C-alpha cells in the first residue's frame, strides 16, 4: 500500500472513531444529572481521546510519513484500545438506560 493511500484510509478510520466518540458523549449528555455525574471520568477520557484523534488526523493530512510502518503499528494499537474503551463506556451507558 502506498504511503498516501495508507494515510487517507487511516484518516477515514480515525474520523469514523471520532464520530463514534461524539455519539457516546452526546448520549452521556442526555443522562439525568446524577447519572451524568457518575460518568464524568469517562467523559473526560473521551474528550482526551477526541483531542488525540484530531491531532493524529491533522498529522496525517499535513505530513504523511514516507515510511508508514511504525505509524501503522502505533495507530493499530491505539484503535484496538479505543474500541475496548468505547465498548466499556457503552455498556455502562446501557446499564444507566435500564436503571443500573
């Protein structure tokens, strides 16, 4: 895969994750105040992740590395961890939706 192709597909994938994070944040914002307060730590974590994604997306748009293998490995690990984090928060949200 060419470097530019990789950077473009990584940018698309990270933008998709960013949208998913915004969706989760919006769901949390709709919770009753007491439930929302219980999830403040998660919201803070999500906002940090959004900022990291925005930085990485900007980096991919501006300076796509010629040797993208190290970048690919780093992004792959981050995306894997991001999926686990979002799954955990969504399970927590599901519990709040049903009075957990």
